[in-house]
C-alpha cells in the first residue's frame, strides 16, 4: 500500500512537471561540432529524466553483481544453519526416544554448523554417558568448554553430575570443588558436594560447608540435622583414636544442640569407653538418663566393663528405676537382661530377656536368651531358641559365628568352662548385633 502511494506521488509529480514545461516557451539546443540538435523544453526534461533513470538502473545492477558472492555465501550459510537446526532437532528427538548412539552421531555431526554448538556437545556428552562411554563423554565436555568459554561453570557442573551418576565420586568431587572455588555459594554445586561427601565418607570436606548449606536452605531441616550428626559422630570417633584431650576438644567444639542429641551423645560415650574412661562414661550416662530417657545409652551402660560382679549388681540396682518405667520397650528389657547377666542374676536376666523376645523376636535377643538357657541346663529350650534365631536370620548356622550351640553332654558351654563355670556368657561392649558371649 505504501509503495502504491509512492508511485502515485511520482506519477502526479511527472504530470505536473509536464504541464509546467508545456506552458513554458523556449527550447534547448545542443551543438557538437557540425552537428546541432534543438529540442523543446518539455522533451529535454523527459530525455534528461530517462537518462537519470537509466544511470540509476545501471548502477543498481552493477551493485547487485558486485554483492553477488557475498549474498551467495550468506545464502549458503543460512542453508547450513537451517540444516544444522533440523539435525539438532532430530538428534534431540532421538535422545528423548533413548536412541543414544544415533542421537550422539547427529548432534556431533551438526555441531560444526550449529549456531549453538555448546548445546550439541553437552547433549552428546549425556548420550555418551547413557551408553557407558566415559572417555568419549569427557572428550565432548572438553570440546564444549572450548566452544563456549563463558559456559565453563555449566560444563563443570554437568561433568560432576555425570561422574556422580556413573559412580566416579572422587572425580565428581574434584569437579565440584573447582566450581566452589569460583562460586562458593553456588546452590547446585553444594548439592552435588553433599552427595559426593556422603558417598566417599569425606566428612572433613563437608564440615566447613555446613553453615553455607544451612543459610541457603538447600536441605530440609531433618536431613541437615542428619548431616550434622554424621559429621559430629565421625569427628568424635577420630578424636577417640587419639587421646582424652582430643576427644574433649572435639566434644566442646560441637554446638549445644548437638551435644544434647542422643546419637552424638552415644558417640561421645563410645569414645570415652574406647579411651578407658569408664568412670567418666558411667557418670555421664547416669546423669543423662536421669534427665532424658535413651535406651541406646542404657545399653552402653549395661556393657560398661567392671572389675567384679558387685559393680554390675550396683549398676543394675541403679537402673531398676529407669527400667520399670519403660518395660514396654524391648531395647530397654534387653539392656536390663545384659545387666542382670553381668551381675550373675540368672533368673532376673532370663525374665528380662524373655520379655524382650516376647515383644520383638530379634535374632540377637534370641541368641542371648538361648545361651543363658543352655547355661541353666534348659537344653531343649536353648535348641528351640537357637533354631528360631537362625530362622529369623534367614540363614543356617553360618549366620552365628562363634556362638556356642547346645551341649547336652556337659552342664555348661565350653566357653563358660574355660572361664568361670558359675557365670553365664557375658557380652562385650559394642557387640550387641552379634550377641556373642564374652569370656572373662
């Protein structure tokens, strides 16, 4: 419409110009040598206009011819880009369909002609990962990093994620560390680092990151608490392998909330027992059990070593008040049975262990009860208890290494005769999952 309007203006201008010159008197004479040419003013104006038009058309045609190679190259580039886009789309579709081999070939083939080769190489790297070609994957990621220097962060993060998916935890941790060195608060990098540290058990690398993880709200509160517990337990375990001072320093460095946490408290008690600080562990357990009930602490209390039976009997009397208030907890009853065993109070031990088994027939509970029944001469009951323990363990006798079986020809198990014949099997601290007798 606009072009038609312009043409009409040109036509109107030409008509007005013609009318103007037609009313004017005069002529134009052109003399060249012996030749002389005379024209009316109107005809001269028309000829001059035609000459200007022809000159313009000639120059335009010349310009088009001059720009032809450039336009040809541009056209070819557009065709290549269109072909690359089509091939990229096809490669992405093959990738979505799970045809990773074909997708990888199409993506790499179109990368050189693509407007965004970074997308091609990153997707090709994922396709190579899916078909298990780790070295090829790393080659694509290196090429992607070179093709897009500004995408170094994204490439590193993708590399770490793919390495983690394939179980290359150390390599993944190294890749994430490189990202965190540049972007200490990067959310995705922190998430990947958490996974790497969990898989590698690298609590020392994770510990300084916990405040950052907390501030950014990367994990739910319960998962963050589990991480803090794990780091605290590992730190206390390492300190317990050194000396008492190291253990105390590690304990004091923990937050007040963690020092009140039952799991962390049990780890600290384990450290004290490992270092031979039995008195300190006993006092701490008694103090904590008076404040807050914790069956795990009671179990450790039951397994604290002592020099004589009287000490175990004294501990049992102290624990009676706690036990009576929690007789519906099988862990409590089992710990009470262990305490009674240590104190050589066989009947009370049998009552507690039987009550624990009645509530929860766990294999370790049954094995302990069976050993006591055997010692007391109830061989039929011991055999039945052992058999039930093996059935619950889902295995045969191989599931009970070191545990003595029924011995009908002798009044007590061989382990008891080698030790003291008037005492039942004892249980060493920390051996609750096996329920093995300990020889004193």
